[in-house]
């Protein structure tokens, strides 16, 4: 006996429900992973369109787009981004290149990614973004090949994205008025300070009442280790250190440190300030570290005299011998550095999201056929039971 009209209607409803379920699952799964670029253009140095590159950069597929010196990539994301978002690039370069990220007004870069030398994933947090935006310009200096550009949704992390060192506008003068808890004299010394609030550091809760240790040699420690004027990679990686400019700073007569606390919960922040010099009074070295209750760490350079001896280290380390820090040589410090730099450490803190269940990827047509077959089987079984009865 053929299938009557009522049965066909039932099968059609079941098929539509199956398709809707798959579409909903795919959409939700995608949404939990990242915000995609909906449109991307390659522009020349005069911002004239060269070609549409959307399909080339929305997936990591080894389909590279080459962007040459002074050229731009214009991006439009499928959702607006805020200062809580980050942007990731899978890129490679054959020379030391950089990317400047702008909003559409092109006034000043939000963030600059420097020292792009090899293939890999590069990540920046949009902490300088003042208003929500969905369109951005990327300006390339040097030559960079792009494979993938995305914005991961932060809810998908499980306290896993703990750090990002990015160059921003310097704000040393904003905090330079800190004059509390003055110290003076004593070279190669640490000063202790009790933190009046908690914050997250690499996902670990640094609780209220934790003692921080301020080294006269330009670093802040979460571990009670001795002062050290010789900056080394091994010690930086082995201990929990926030280095404003770790090097041989000051002397008994020139070391002056300050520690201040501002604001009220949940927006308190502590300022650690060094008014110092390079060793033996060889030019000014003024530094500030700001630790915020919202788990952001800022490093600001004030007047920093040109210096070419030894090595200095600036950045953060979790003390696990593997976590991120920024390291460079003092030969980079030129007379222009008294304009100052800002490096911001951003700590993402969100509730874990349960991983999506693994579901085989079937074409929608296949899902339709499978749904019809299952429905027919159930229908025929129902008829068989009726006959038996």
C-alpha cells in the first residue's frame, strides 16, 4: 500500500525539523568559536581597491594573501567589536615587518604589532578601542602574507587567554603624581607592599593582602626573591616578575620609589613608580607599573635616557619557564624614548563554556534523506504493530 497524504505531511515536517536543527547547531557552534570577517579588501597605499580577499582570509587553509609595504587591508566583521575583544592573525613574513591597526578615521593606530618575523598566530587585544566598531584598517610595513583573520569570542575561553603585550599610547604623566610611601637610598634593594585588592594573574587569583616586592632595579615581583641588577632570561622565566625596565638602575643617592593606591572597589588600582637613573647616574630612568583590580597591568616609561650597555628586560612572566614576556636590548633605547611607551597586559576572566558535542558533518541533503528513511521505518513499524494487534 502507498503512503497516504497524511504520512507525506508527517515526513515533510520531520525533514524540515531535521534541517532546522542542523542549521541551528551549526550556527550556535560557529558563534561559540569566533566572529568572522564578513568582507575584506586589499587596498594600495592611496586606499584604492585592488581586490576583494574575503574568501582568502576567513579560513586557515594555506591560501595566502600577500600585502606589500604601505598597503592596507580593510576589514568588516559580522559583529561590532569592543575594547573587550581581541583580533588574531595567522601570518608570515620574510623580513622584520609590522601591522598597525586603525579605525576608519585613520587618526592614530589603536595597536601596533611589531617584530613579525616568522609564520605563526599573532594576537592583540583591542583595549584602546573607545567606541564599538565593526570596520578596521590594517596598514602593513614591510611585506606580510595573511592566511586567516578572526576575532575569537571571549566566552569560549576557559581562563586560557591570559596575556597580551601590545604597544599603546603612553600615559606616564597620568600617574606621575604618585608620591605616597616614599623611599630613598639603598641600592639593589627590594621594598614590600601589601596589595589592598585581588586580581588575576595568568588565571591565578592574587588575593587581597598579598605582598608585592618592588626591586630598585626596575621590576615588581610576586615572589620574595632578592634584588638583582643583572637581567637574565632564565631568572625572568623562573619567577613571577613584572619588569618595567629590569636593568642595573640607580645608586644609594638616586633610587627613589613610590607606591600609591587609587579608587574604590571594584575599580581600585595600585601605582608603583621608580624615579631613578641608569647605574652611576648615567641618565634618567623613570618607570611606572599600574596594577588594576580588573586584572589589567600597564607598564609606562617616562624619561628614559639613551643607553647602550648591557641588556634590559620589560614584560611579564608567570614563573613557569615558558610563559610570555617581552625582551629586548638597551641598544633600542634612543634619545626619543623619553616620549615613553605603554605596554598593556590584559587578563581575560570568563566562565568556562561547555564544549559542543562532536557531530558528524553531513550535507543538508543527506540529512534530509536520512530523516525520511528513519521516518518511513518508524511508520512501517507502526503499521506492523497494528496488524499484529
